[in-house]
C-alpha cells in the first residue's frame, strides 16, 4: 500500500511517516501544495493524507484540482481548523474524511485503513452519464448525444455537480459553496447567470429543458424528457 502525505510541518511529517512505516506502508511526502498536486496527479496512491493549510497552494485547491482530473483516490484531510464550517468545506471539496490536529496516530491509522479498504472495493469512475449527457472526467469533455458541449471551467464544475446529483433539487447555496468554495451571499446572482449560460448552451443542442428551475428551492438536472 502506498500513501502520499502532503504536509508542511516537519514534526507532523516525521510523526506520521514513522507510524505508517512501522506498519509496513510505503510513504512519499510533499511539503507544499504544488508538489503535492504534481505527485498526486502523476503517481498512483492508495491514500492521500492532505494538510488543509499549505504553502503555495491551499489544501482545498489541491483537492479540487485532483478531483477535477477524475481521480477517486481516497483523501483524508488533516487540519488545525476544527470549526464545523471548515469540516463541511473539506468534505464538500471531495475529501473522504477529516481529522483535526492534534490527533492520535492510532485513530489516524484506523481511519486511513478503512479508506484504503473502501478504495479497493470501488473502481475508479471515469465518466458521468445522465440522460443525453456524458461527461468524461479525465478529458473534461462533455457530449450531448453525439455533439460536444463547450464549457468554461465554472460551467463544467456546475454541470458536474448537477450530474452527480441528478433528479435532486439542489439549492443555490449548495451550488455556490460546491463550485465557488466560499460562503453564499444571497445578494449575488452569479449562480443564476451561470445556470442561464449553461441552459442556453444546452438549448442550442436541443436539450435546454434538462435544467429545471424549482421556484424558491433551487435547480434540478433531469434525467431526460
């Protein structure tokens, strides 16, 4: 089993590396976000342990970039930020578990082993299919029937989240936090603007009806007609 630890605190790295090495795991480390993302996207790991606050590139940005490639590698976030909002942000960004510092290695080991066991059972998902929509996660290509849908990065993330929650009503707050990664300001119309653009592009390919506005509740991506 191979584990990547992305952490900038040398004491924490030494502590965690020593513990996993004693259990027979193969460990690689990175001390900043850029290095961590490079390793995470170029090598195969059974688990990534990711610090929340990193130099050069924040842990949540590392995680978002990793998930945007379609990677399903289990990620356990380690953070000194213990507030519930921070834990929710980490999990919504694609984290599989969240532990706060200081921590006991025995608990970290148990959580890590459970994530790795779960990862072994789940094949990596490389595309999403909802009705006429097909999203290829590795290439970031989106097809509507057989026609390619050209999307800007935020439009892609928005559609991805809707496809992952097809037929569910998703509030504007959830969409905003999932795609823009900060607290929702009810005065902003950024969600409505991006939904309108996305809907227009779908309309041009004959499927504008897929995104449904649920008055007073949010939006829903329908499976089809």
